[in-house]
C-alpha cells in the first residue's frame, strides 16, 4: 500500500534527506522546509520504503502538498 508524506507548512524545500529505496521509520525526517528563514523538519507518519520523491530543492510547498511516496507494509 502507498502512503504520501505531505508538507505540514508552506515554504520552500530546503533539502530532501532520503533517497528512493531507503527504509524509513515513523517519526524519521524525510525533508526540510524553509519557512520565513526557519527550517522545519518534515517527518514520516509511517514505517515504509521510499518509492518516489515528488519534490526537489527550492520547490514551493503549500500545506498538504505531496512530497514523498512510501510503500508501507
């Protein structure tokens, strides 16, 4: 089953810290959003494997924008 990690704040993607194929755990940082000169961690809500990365550095995010697709058990 697929689950999508979404942006929780508006801002710009500062960096993506996972790669396709990486195993992530619930609560693990997958990306960082820069909002008003503050870096905010985006964490996975699921245990799973990164299937697809939908964003790149400096992409503009809105609340709820999809960022990372996970294959979850």
